[in-house]
């Protein structure tokens, strides 16, 4: 059996930590930033971790870590 391929879209959006948690950056920060307030954009800089109920799905799409 061949190797599992990494899901490209998932690899662009998520990173795995050494302990196995799944990190992500905040959404709504890519474009159309002109009408968003400075406060909103500043708060969107902060990333976060996926909940443990959703994280296993992402881990299967990122087999190589």
C-alpha cells in the first residue's frame, strides 16, 4: 500500500504542535480589510486551537504532521 497524501487545503490552514494539538489562525483576515475596524483586525491576529472533538478529523488529513 502506498503512502497517504497530505490534504493540501488542510495543510495551508492548520499546523500540528508537538503534543498533537491543532493550531489555526483566525479567519476573516485575508481581504476586504478596508471596512473592518482596527480593533477587529487587531483581535483577529490571535490564533487558537481546535476543539478536541474536531481535531481528529484534521489529524487524519495531515498524516505526515
